[in-house]
C-alpha cells in the first residue's frame, strides 16, 4: 500500500515540488545544517536531498526544516548510502538543496501483521536491533526499460545480535536508512510470513512496484 506520505513524496519526485536552494552554511551537526541568511518556508524541503560540495562531499535527506535550519536523517557518503554515516561537514560549507525528493530505496522489516493503512507514517514494530542483520537496509533496484514497474530485492541475513526466532510479516520502504526517520512510501504485508530461527538464516524479499 502506498501511504498518504508516499503520495506526497511521489508528487514531489515527479513534479519537482519547490525549486532547490543553496548557499554556505553557518553551522552543522551530525543531523542538521544551519544557514542564518535564509528565510525558508517551514518544511518546504521535507524529503529533499541537501548535498555539500568538495571531494569529501556528503548528503542528507531533509526530515524537516525551519526558516534557517535543515534537520536531516544523517550525513551519508554518496557511494555507500546504506553503510556507516559520513563525516559531518565543516560549519562553513557550500551546499545545495536539490529539487524533487530523495529516492525511497531502503526496506525495513517487522513481525507486526496488522494491515497497512494509508495514514501510517512508521512501520509498527520495526526491527531496529543495533548491529543486527534484520535492520533497515538499502535495496538492489531493477527496472526494464519501458516497463511500468520496478523491483526492490534486498537480502537480509540474521546474525547473533538479532532476537531470534522472529517471524517477519510486513515490510516498509523508506527514504532513509536511519530507523524512525525518512518518509514511508510503501507498506506491504508479505504474501507468506518468513520465520528466521538461527544465526545465518536468510530472507530475500522482492517488492514489485507498479507505476
């Protein structure tokens, strides 16, 4: 099911939403960028990507914003967005906010089997065990030119940190790898639940999205 927030996200991705912006920051943290010279509309850039310049450039997905502060999921390294966080850029850093929206390329799992609702903004009971193999991760993407669909096909491998056994019943697709962050685009009950019982058990999920 595509959620209401997913409808908003898709409209921004396809229609362009507000145009981007840029400048030089006046402060940064691991989850924010500040530019006191701006007067942005509140939450005008939700879901957008803010990217910093230079060879060590990083980017974040905007969770919310005030007139001068972008709150982001974290700083990500472009080549490895699903891996560890990138370094926080310096306080005075050139940046650009891209038009449109960040892709929804991260999948999360839950044992909760409640039917998805369009009003959902989070995946109830999402597995978020730090260091576990069943936490939110980036999805391999495939699309045939001209086809009206694409697939996301991640492979999850349980490890010794996970609370096992667990029966996975539902998935969510988000804009961010950070748990409890990033817009929820899709929420889907699995056609068949999958029980992972031991370290090394694997689960491959194929989410087919019809355009």
